């Protein structure tokens, strides 16, 4: 748990208590200060939640990148097997797709010169 979440929750609770005390004894000053501390605590708690979420997202992205780095060769090999199987099962479709890709590549190179 992020330190800001803990401190924010404590400040928010303290503000609630002070605000309730101010309301009970009729002290506008204590009531207002309590509400202010409560709002500050809620904001600090929210900040801590954001930091925690960012830390978790960073950790997940790091794990994903490590997996991709470690298994990239396997993914390429599996993709190659799928392409070979599709070409073997549907040679006409593969030929048409290759022709279309070649045509589009030729158009893109022609436009650059």
C-alpha cells in the first residue's frame, strides 16, 4: 500500500472526526477545519491510488515485454508454421494475396520516385 494512501486515509478520518465534533458542539471553525482536512486526506488518498495503479501497470508492461523478448523466436516459428499450412491448404488464395501485396508495394515505391 502506498504511503500516501495510508496517510490520506488517516487524515480523512481525522477530518471527519473533527468535523463531526465541530458540528456536535456548534463550532463552525472546527467543523470547517475538519471538512478541509477530510478533503485533503481524500485527495492524498486518491494520489496514492494513482501511484499504485501506475506502479502495477508498469510492472505488467515489464512482464509482457520480458515475455515477448524471451519468446519472440517461438512466436516467429509458430507464425511461419501457420503461414506454410495456409499456403499449402489454399495455394490459389496465397498466390492472389502475394500478387496483391506485390502490386501495392510496387505502387508505394513508384510514388516515392
